[in-house]
C-alpha cells in the first residue's frame, strides 16, 4: 500500500470535493469513496445484483443502475434498509479504495471519505492523518440549499445523520477552514501538500 495515506473528510456542503480537486491538481493521488460507490451502483456495477436481490426491482432504474432517488427516500425512512444497503456497499468500497491507494504512483494518497468519522476505526486505522474540511453549520446549509434546491429542513435532516461538527474537529489532525470564499482553500491545501510530501518522505525512510 502507498506508505502515506491522508484521510480527507467533511460534512455535506463543507467543500470536501473542492479540497480534493486541489490536492489532485497539486499531484496527489485522490481516491474518492463516493466515486467508487457510483461505479458500484452504475448499470452493470458490481453491487447491483446484490442490491436487486435485497430491495427488488423498485430499487433499479430503467438503465440498470441504482434508482438513487428511490433508495435515498427508503434509507432515510428505514434504518434497517440503510443497514442492508451499507452491508452490501461498504465492504466493496473498502476493498476498492484499498486497492487504489496501494496502486497510487504518487508519494502520498488522499482517501476522500465523506463519513470517515462515522465509520469508526476502520478508515482511521488505514490513514496516517485525518484532514477535515470545516465550516459553520449555517454555511453548510446555505451551500446545500443553493446547489440542490432542498429546503432548510431537508438539509438539516441530512446533517443529523452525519457526525457533528465538533466530532469531526475532534477527530482531525489537520483542519482546513472553508467558511469563506473558495479562493481561501488553495493556500491551505498547498501548505498541507508540502507537509504531506515531507511526512511521506520520512515514512519511506523509516
């Protein structure tokens, strides 16, 4: 496995994806568990036979991919259904992300995991550091409402299923402040990129 892996996380609307894009621009290998999940649930995706078996044809769109709107509605209303879906997807996502980190041709890899804190020790044990993209909860709500058309209540409902801001900050080795304009992200990511290159070099020597 790549000797040095950084876990990158943040709540919905925090700007985690924007930070991941900046790390990629700087030359880090970014392994995104959301992207892996989309691949697994696309038409002909590796998870689709098990999802069809567990949830029936109603969970499958006309093209053979996961009907994300129907599944989102189901898992928010039914915790048992959410656990069944997670039991299918999470082992496949963990295996796929581990393979991609191991194959990374760069000094360090960024493993982007939206629910890294919520997942408990598994992902934490796999990374050398945790970087959290952080902003005020009201900023999260405003961003998600602007991009998705969801109501304030709907955004808060999603946020209630995620770790609290305090829990994410407590789990962080490095905090990226993204409460302001997007331009403020770049210098912070550049500083961390330099730090991670140095830490990666030390890990290779040890």
